[in-house]
């Protein structure tokens, strides 16, 4: 929400400085996004008079001007067709930056004639689109005066961020009311002079009491639709609105000034009665933005007997908009249901200043005053005669009373405020307070529903900074830990991932339907998404990490190692998860390593096992199963399980089709750890177990087996390790070989086992017995010991 300082002064009688106003706005909850002074960039341009204009000796379309900008005559070459002796315009001297042309002026020679600066058009000063000639000012404009001072451009523009619950501050008057309550001045009375209309009012009605409970209309005949007054255009321009015509600018001005959206129709384009009704499925309307929208029966429209003219409360139609030929207008002042407006805007993907206000909730009691103010402005600026007002339907009655106890400001808000001060604050905000503290809520405060909202109003105006910092009472004795086992688990894996060189990412929990599709689609869809790109809750953490990896790689990163701890949203519940993405180069090129190498499935498996170990999972007991799912590369992915059903992690290479969906080239490895599937560790207190190293030296033995080519190495390792559980403490695969000496359909797997004696060292006979058990266990899988 933008407004100028002078515009604020129209509603607020104050002597406060700009800095004090900005500080107070943020203090009462209207965070200031920025303050601009549009005149600053034009400060070096001056009002100048053309003393003489002669034809350029080398160019028919150029003139050589003698210009006085307050410092004596200067020679300027100009090509504007309206340049002439006696014209008063705007001059930029050498060294001046021209924002519309993005150049800095300097003394230049044009076709053999020296030019000292330039006379400027509105486009060159970014004050409009006119570039057909230079700016023409009144003949009595003071020569030498800085141009911003002459036209009043030195009016600071304040940009505030209005939270969704502050619908009353979507107009300058509501902001002024908050500042007055904060002690920065007095709110001026609102001038509402209702015209006594003559003649019958327009035929308007509402056939959709849910979407449009009230529709007020008034016509003004005999209008002349020219340009809006300079003061109104200046204010609209300052907040980024392009002036269009007096009739349109008046409705925009009332909307930004008072938070009351309006619409004017060219009466000549209407056929019969104008009504608010539900659209018919497939009905279309060409809106003022030049786009055609297809409507459905859930949407409210304004239509006559021939066609739809307006997407109710959001945007008018191009066919019936006011133009320069308009002589009679119908002013629409209606109340639209906020929920209906929000749903319609989301379906159509259409936003507007009117929608922003209606979906937050405009003042339902301001219809009569709103149409009266608009009609008065139209008759004063455009002339004409107003009819009587036609009122169809009635706005909702929002009157409500809240029983309030002033002591709650301290018990709930943490700040003791005297009852008299609370009463003054509430009344300055428009509330009524009876002696027994029954507080009447004003019609423009849809957000206030109970006493906590009243406490909020008191505290924000009194100053949240005044709330003392009070620590919670500490119980006697040693403080007990408050983190849950789930929180501790997430902390452990987060620290372990960072310690392994992975960078933590925080991505959106929302995805587009297209991003969720490669992972089976989202199970949870948002009813009110921020946008279509954030419509479903993520079924996997990999989607966000893949998007992040793609952005990093496109910006020149050679190696991307990302992890995230968050939630997956599945059909049955939220699932705590850790996701990892490894993309780019695992190892850079170098004189020792040769060419750069990418990540592979074994890198992903290593990360999965390390992180599971940090989480306390029994990694020695895990089994490796085959492909992890459709999103993973077949043959280059797997799952780590505790038993055949409990899946602790999926790892491997991401499927090329998924990578294509995220615009990723090359191979990408990934991991997902399912934290809720990891068995909880038994509580052992805060003491670590005593370190008890084995008393005797461990013994290692190597075995090489010929096995079927399709045998999983993990199956062989598990069989070997289980051959003698008392003696064998570890087993690992250390070599895979195919080729010369190994027949087709076979492969050679080499396994190292570790034997740990306990009471005494192993004898040769005991070692041979263990070896026999290993060979026998492997033989059950079709493995043959190599000679």
C-alpha cells in the first residue's frame, strides 16, 4: 500500500516529521517497506525559457535554441517539433542524468553545432509516455526554479506492508486513523456531502445474495470525460497508477483513499437491468486488462440482459468501460463476499487492487457514503446531473459487542495499561466502550472477534517495545532436558550430514503438481495456494533439493552436495525425513586423479550408511534390497532395510526422466532417510559406557568365491558373517572381478572376515573350523571357493 505524505495530511492533522511517521507506522504493525522521493532524481532539472529558436544550418529537423535556465543564455540543439521562442520548459544541463534515456548529458557537437544540454520530454523524465515534443509549462513559470519544486514532486512516497488482518488500512484514511491513535495527530472528519439526486435511479439488482449481498447504483448524466485534475493525477502517479481518464481515476482515487473499490459503466453500452448473478458455465468476459476469461457457476458477475460486463469485485469488462465519448455513467458500489472473491481470483489467476480489498473485507457500512463521495467528485470534475440512488439487497450486519476486562492487557499481553488509556486507544480506533466495558466493534474491523483481538489493539498502539522481557520461572534443582527423542534424532543427523561436508538447504514444503508427479504425485493439495507452483504438499524432499541443485549448477557450481531435514506429506501422515542430493563432480580433475569424476550409487550408499549410523540405526544388521522405486534408476538404486519390511533408507541414482523434469543434465545421486522408521535408542542416561577394548589381537582371513552373476554381494556377505556369530565380528566385500579365468555367467567376490578371540587366541584347528563354516554357508548360495 503506497501513499504520499501530502495525501496522508488530507486525513491526519499532524506536525510530525517524516521520520517520526515512518517509525510510528512500523511500531503499530504497518511495516514500512521503503520511502521514496520521486523528485530526488529530477533535482538538477530546471524550469527554462527558450529565448530564440533558429534553424540548424546542417539539418532541417533540428533547431538551435538559446535557453535561459536562470544562469544566462546557453546554446542547445533540439529536434522537438514544438520548440519555439518564448516556450517555457524543462532543461537538463551537462552532467545531468536523464532517467528515461539512461544517459548522462555532456557538451556535445551535433552536426557541427555545439549543444549544452537538452530540453526534455515527459518520457525522458519518466513522468509519462509523451515523446512527441518537449514539456510546455505556463508562461509565468519561474525560470531557474528546480522542476520538482515547481510541480510538487518533492512529496515522499511511503510504501507499507499491510498484513491480511488489517483490511481497514488498505486506504489512506485507515492508516491515518492508526497514526492518530498512536499519538501522531488528530484524524480529520470525513467530508461526505450526499447529492440530492433527481430522477429515478438506475435499474440494478442482485440475484446472488451469497456472493453479492448488496448492490447500490447511481447514474450521472451529461458528464464530460476528460483528464483528471493535476493533483489527482500526481497522487496516482506517485503510487504507480497510470492516469487514464477522469471517471476511471476518480474510482481509483476513492479506492486508495478510503479503501472502497468502485466501478463506472458507460450507460450507453448497457442493455436493460444490471444485476449481480452467478456466471453460467463457459460464459466469457473480455476484461479491462485485455484478456478473455472463461467463467463457471461459482463466480459472481455483473451482467445486463445481453452479456457479462464485470467479474464481480475483481475487474470490469472492456466493453462497458468509460471512454472519452462517455456522457452518462452508472456508478456501481457493491459489497462482495470475501471468500467468493478469493476463490474466483484463484481460479482465474487474476489479481487486482479491488480483489485485494474485497477478499480482505471492505467496510459493509460504507456503501452509501462511498457512492456519495464518488458521485460528488464526478459531478465536480466531469459535470453532469446525478440521479437518485438505487439500493438492491442489503450489506451484512457486522455489529457485535465484546465483553472486555482491562486487566487482560497485562495477563495476556504482558503490559499493564491503565483502563482510561485503554479506553482512549480503543475509541481512537473507532470502537465504542460502555462504562461496564462492553466494546462495540466498528464495521470496518472484520478481524476483531474476541477479547484477545482487543488486547492486541491496545498493545500494538501502546507499543510492543514497552512489553517487558520477563523470563519464565525456573524450577528449583537441575533443569531437565526438554527435547523429544524425535528432536534429538533430527539434531544428530543434521550435525552428521554437515560434518560430512554436505550443505544444508531449506526448501518449500509446497510443490507444483508437475514437480510432484515424478514422485507419484502429491497426496495433500492446498485449498488456498499462494500460486499454482505451490499447490501440493511435497511427497519427497528430493524434489526441492533437485530444484536447488539445478539452480546451483546453472550458476557455475562444479559440485553440489545438499541435504535437508524436513517432512514428507503422504496419504496417511507427515513423515520426518532427511534428503540428500549429490550432483556435479564428486572429485575435481587433477594431476593425481586425472579427469573429474561424478557421483555414483556407491557414494549415495556411503552417505546413507554413515547417516544411519549417526542416527543410531543398527547398520551392521541392515539388508540391501533392489530398486527403490520409479523415481530411482533401475539397477543403480536400492533400499536399506531392517528385515524385509522396515525400510530405513532409499539410495542410488535418480532416474533420468526425473532429472529431465527438473532440467538437470548428467547423473545425480540421492538419499532419503526415513527417520520415523529408525528404531529408537534405549535411554541409557547421560553417561557413556566404559571403554573396554578387546584384550587379544583380532584375526582377518580372506575368501574369494565364484558366484552366479546375478547374486547380490550383500547376500554373500551376510551369509559369511552369520556362519559363526560367536567368532566372526565383521565381514566386508573388498573385490569384484569378472574376466579372464572367470567363466561366463559367473563373477568373483572377495570377502574379508574379522575374527575376534575372547578368552584365548585361536588355534589352527579353530581357524580351520571357522573357515569350513564360511565355505559351507556360502555354498548354500551357489558360491564355490576359488583355488
